[in-house]
C-alpha cells in the first residue's frame, strides 16, 4: 500500500512541472544569484580612497598610508578631483603636515572627508591606516628622545603619544557638508532595509490564500457564479491584503523609531530622525506591501493556483527581498555604475536603494525610484486582473 501511494505522489509531481521548476530549479538559480550579487557589490566596488597631498615633503607619510590601504584591499587615487569614481573617503594632507610631523613638540593635522553613502569598511580602512601612521610617528619620536640625551627643551608627553590629529567631516554625494547625525542616519537606513521586506511577507499569504483558499474551500465556484466580476474578486483580495500588510508594518515602523532613539541614547550618538526621513521610510513600507501584492498576483497567474505553488511563490518573493536587503549593506549608491546598476531590475532593490539615496543627499533619485515602484506595481495589478478569468482560476 505504501509503495502504491509513493508511486502516486511521484506521478502527481511529474504532472506538476511548474512545482518541480519552482522547488528544484529556481533555488539552484536564485540562491547562487544572491551570492553573486553580494560578491559583485564588494569585488566590483572595493573601498576607494582619494589622497590629496598639498606638499611633496609629505610624500613619505602619504606613501605609508597608501601602502597600508592597498595592502588591505582598498583602491587609492591621488589628487584626482575629476575622477569618474567618487571616492568613499578623502584623506587630505595639509601643506604643513611634514613640518609638524617631524617636530617632536607638535601635532600634525590630517583631514578626512567621508562620503555619507560609503559603507563602514572604507572608514575602518582609513582609520586603521592613519592609526598605523600614528604608531610610526610615536615610535620615531620615542627613538629621537632616546638618542637625544642633551635635549634641553621641555616636551609635552601628549605630543609624543598623540602625534596625529585627525579631523573628520561628512559630505553627501553632491559634496555638501553635513553633520555627523546624518551620517549615523545612513547606517539606520541600511538597518531598515533588513527589516523592510520581511514585514511585507504576510501579504503573500493574504493574497494567495485569499484566492487559492477559496478554491480549496470549494467556495470559488459559487463566488464566480455570482454577479461580481473577476476584477472585483481579485482587487477585493488585494485591497484587504494591502490593508492587513499596512497594519502589520506599523509595528515595524514604530520599532525603527524606538530602536534609533535607544541606540542614540545608549551610545551617545548624534541622530536626527527628520520628518522627511520618517515619511520616506513609511512610503517605502507602503510600496513594499503594494509591490508584494502585485508580485503575488502575477505569480499566481503564471504558476497557477495550487497550495503547492503557493510555497514556490513565497520562496520567489522572499528571495527577491533577501537580495535587496543584503545588497544594500554593501552598495555605495554614489558609484552605482554599469554593470552593477542592473540590480535595479530586481524587485525591491528600488525601495532599499531609495532609502540610501535619500540619506545620501539625492532626494530626486530617491523619489524617482519610489514613483517607479508605484507605477509598475499598479500596472502589474491591472494587467494581471485582465488576464485572469474564471476558467483559469478553477482549472489551474
């Protein structure tokens, strides 16, 4: 009996080729695709550091910093303000750096300009390179003291132990100087991308179960036999799913606000949650819900309305969300060039990158991406509702 039932199940699977496609072939494509995108976001766009040197006498120190950065995976460009690639961080050695660095009783200042959209790896690389330079200066000054037994002047110990004064400031992708609180906001935006798409996943269940569930409960025939149109049937399910998705997202939005406030209070980080930023986050959440509903409907249309296919649809949409969430952690939108900009064709990427563009100072691009998601989602829903018909729902 067991052998007979196993054969029956195998025959059912062989008949349902779309299920086999979704359960076996799609993971073989999508999961490696996630890894390729994450690798490409790092390999194609390694940290780019520009070094601006205002005096050739500073060259030994410039070379020491440059060598450390290149040895640890960074790319260094010199005095190139017209470079096609916008640097993640700019290190500026002023004209008097060599004089102050070689004077045992002075501090040498170096200026660090951080692009707000750059990831933390670039800043860490620069901090480590300057830390290594500071250590070298401490060593050379200590060695000078040991060898200068006839030194008559009084030397401040802090000048020996802290020879380097690093002055950081943050700029947007348009070059505008902004406070540190906005730089911290960029990190919050990356965190939001991690929780943005999981909050929209209940919509998948609301839409698919609302349509397929009617079929499984054998109430679909009576509904379709009533005077209601197929468009009314589809859109009623979608509207309820969107409402429920919005309600489930409210907790995430409040959680983001509380998390940001708690992080600012606990670690003493300056953070300013502006009204415009909160509105962009809310809009991104709403569009994530709408896009999820649209994708659920069009995949139901393409794969068919069975309970097994619901799992495939859920997997597909979750995969798109995962790609968008994790790629946003590494991508610098200031250098989103070909071929990496092709990720904008992947669903949900537009929403995550719109948040990064907004906090990076490019409001126009951010709003353009959000508008594009709204238009495409509406078009998908309208076209899908027209292609749906009663026989398709009953038989597929």
